[in-house]
């Protein structure tokens, strides 16, 4: 299905009824139009106690992601909404229209303890519709006003639109950005991440942010065994030349319905490599295609996981890139006087 990472909807694990599409007569069928649905959430800051995530609070203005990355670990979260992890995830996007106002209210409350907020902790806050809705930008305006630190992860060049806000916050050590770089091959990227920015544009985003004084790094996630892992040295070098100062990686994991989506994708695009790639993933994931356990889920286990970790470490060392992002600070956090007024609104 042109422009989509998945061409079908696997069964929702919480639903007893499965919807099955009629088989297409042609090799390629038209993609359904993306629908944007209002999300009536009453809060916008989500908390977690995972010991291996790197943040405990995040803001996600959107649920679902039109980028359509076939490997996305967040796809199964759409099942909680009654949708599928497949085509639904990238064509039925929930929009938190009140996200900036909710964020302001929560930061103004006496119970908010200043801490680093992550944006794109689940789905990309700079997916295509952000260009029109500007929810992420408006959230950043609130964070700049409060000087609450934020770290952003994205694979979209659109992040450079907000370089004015990010550079201002960076002067107070309140902003950092990670650009996701999975491959330097534009054809592979187009097939695997159909509506995300191509690798050259992501490198250009790193360069623009770096030149503006925003701490910027790269994230090789997912690192796919036997498909993209060998690119680690070239990706690190390219990111460093663009201005990346730090980096990170995570091996691919395939939770729930993502397994079937990725297997079908391999059948279509890399049939000759399918078995090798899946077997290598199993070797990294304790014999399965997914490992949900804390700590090991982010690094994998076994000899191939160790080789991937060492390859990434040496690639970053040779490129002059640090392992850790620069520390962000909450020392400048402030509650603007007029922000308290919103607490008394009905």
C-alpha cells in the first residue's frame, strides 16, 4: 500500500471480533485517507516508573503516528483505543487539541515538581499533521515560559521550525533533541518509514539545530540485526559531521501485532533475508521476537547483542560522539504570575 508501512490490520488482542479486508486484485491498492480524531484527555503529562527508559514524565500531543514506521514498538498502544496496531495506527490519529492548555495547567499546579519532560516518548510529536496544528510548538511555548526542561526525539525535519524556541531554552540548559537515524539508505527508509523525513533531511536537521546552539544527538533505534546494524559506523560518522554531540541505540523488538507486520514487510521487501533477520532478532531476544523485561529489552542479550553494543560504542568513539546527552537543568524553572489564574477557572 503506497505510502503506508502496513497494508492490513492485525487482530486487536483485546477485541473478540476481527475485521478482515477483501483481498485486493491489484498488486498495490490505494491508501486510505488519514483521519484525525479528537482526544478528550483531561491530563497531558504521563508518568512511568520504568527503570530503563531515561525519563519518568512525558507529553504526547498525538496518539498514533502517520510516519507509518513498520517496526514501531508503539503500535500496540492503539489497541487500548479499540483500534489495530496495523493500518489503524497510521491512519486514525488521535489529536489532543487541548494539550498546550492542559500542560500549562499541570505545570502551574502546586503538585508539579520540576523535572525533564520527554516529547515523543510514544509517538512522534513532529509527525506531518503538526505542520498544520502546531500543538507541539504551542507546548514548547508553554515549556519556554516556565523554563521546564524538555528532551525531544523525532525523525522529522519539521523540528527545525521551532529552532527559535529550542535555542532560547538551550541557553538555560532546558532543551535537547535526539534525531532518530535508522539507516542512511533512502530507499530502505522510504519502505520502512514511508512518511518520515529521509536520512539526508534528518542529518540536515541535526546540522540546523547544532548551528543554533541546541544540544543535539542521534538515536540509532531500532538497530535491526542483519539489516541495519552494519551501518552503525557510517551513521555515527554522518551524524558527527552534521553536529551531533551524543548518541544512543536500541535493538529492534517486536511486541504483539508488530511481529506479524514486520514479518509481512520482510516477505515483501527482503524475502531472501527474512529468515536470517528474524533468527538474529530471536538470538538477541532470548529466542523470541520480543523481550518485554526491564533492562534487557533496551539492550538485548547474547553474543549478537554484545556485538551490536560494541559496534555502536566503537562507532561513536571513532566519530567523537559521547554516550550520554548533556544534563538538563531545572534550576531556572519558574511559574509566571498569571499562570496561577488558570487554576481558578471552571
